[in-house]
């Protein structure tokens, strides 16, 4: 393993502070910090209007996205006012289907929004896909410039700055808790002394902040009884060497620019609207394919699903 391997590990740990990827055709920002402006669907507003920390205040505010059919209804303005929502200030009409775009015309004077802070610079935003059959091009209006791509992040990916830092600390603590960490140090002999000093600082800080609570980590399937980091799904020990090594590719399906490693960030309880699960003792490291299997079901939901499959195939 090259002497640059720990730089790759640090990059992997840092990326856990960021949201998932997003392309230009969606409303979300692409891989930004989890404390950015959050986007709340109007039908989820009552359960998501308060942040999980900081007395319910989102660090960079929020924008409520309301469907045209929910906004253009008689006497709706009184309801919005009672909820503390104001178009162009903390709420936008969001067009995402061709039917919405055709049936609910943009009001005279309305502009596509351009700011994530109040005032939002407009009243609506649109991400309408193209329709090949009818030859209609896609519609992308609002937050579509090089300096303002995406209106914000998915609300369930949010975490405040302090939570982000503590989670990052816990995840690095878990890296140093891998069963073969000494092998990692041996393979970085030139850097060994510096790495050992850095490791000791991380372990001391983890203890100071209380993120090395072994009982909690064991309960959540993040470490085993020996204190070694494990995959939350298959419970196999995680290798420190795999944090920086690229995933083995299937023969005949190789791609030259693969950046995926065999180790992935794992949320024990899944990210979902109404919950804020990017938090301490809910994060671990797992195998890439185990993480794909869990997807949005969470570990417990995945185990129940796997049990049903095994039962149907007479394997248990």
C-alpha cells in the first residue's frame, strides 16, 4: 500500500460529512455538507419544520416545496399564513411533472427562485423531464446556474455542524478499531510514527467526547465483543486495508475509472423523512455490497426480508 493511502482514508471519512450525489436534473445539491439549506416537502412540513438540535433551528434555514395542486386551491393563503409559510420567503411552488406545468400556469410576475436565503428571489422552481414521445424538452428553472446549482439538500440528510464533527470523529475512531490496523501501519512504514501520533490523538479525543462507548457501539452492531469494527449487516470484521483499496470488479465488467472501495458508510437505521438518522451510534462501516443490499430498508428491515427469502427457499 502506498504512503498516500491514509490520505485516501481521510478523504473517505471527510465525505461522510456530505450528502449523496445529485445531477442537474433534480432539485438537490450535489455532495455538499449536511448542514446546508434543507428542502421540506409541504406534506411533510409539520413533522420536519423543527431541526433535531439547536432548539429546532436549521443552521442554514429551510425551503418548503409545495406542489402546484396543493398551492392553487381556494382560500389556501390563510392556511399558509397560519403555518408561517410565505411564498418567495420560505416556500416555493415546485413543478416536477409535465401535467403540473401544463395545468397550473405560472402567475404573472412570478420568477424562478435564485437564492437559498430569504428572500428567495422568486416564487417557483421547475424540474420537468423531457417527453421523448411528444418531443418536449426538459424544463429546468431556478437554481440552475454554475454558482447556484440545486436549491438545497434532502431534509432527512441534515445534521448540524457539531453532529457532523462528532460523527466524523466516531467514524475515524472506528477505522483505528479495525482488527488489522497494525498491518495498515506496517504498510505505511515511512509514515508510521506520524500515524501513531495521529491515532493516539483521535482515540483520546473520542474518549473525551464519549463517542467510544463500547456498549452502545456493540448494541448497534458497529463493533464486536473484541472491540473491532464490523459490518452491521454480515457482522464480519472490517479490514483497515480495504478503506483505501478499490473494490474487486467482476470479470468482463471492469471500468477503468472505478472510485468505489469495498468499505462504505453504513446507517444502521435508514435515512428517511421524519427522522434525522445521521447521528452518533447510528453510523458504522460496512461492505459495499452489504450496504447496497440494505439500501433504504435499514439493517433490521433487511434482516427480516432476508429471513423471508431463506424461508421461502427452504434454507432455514
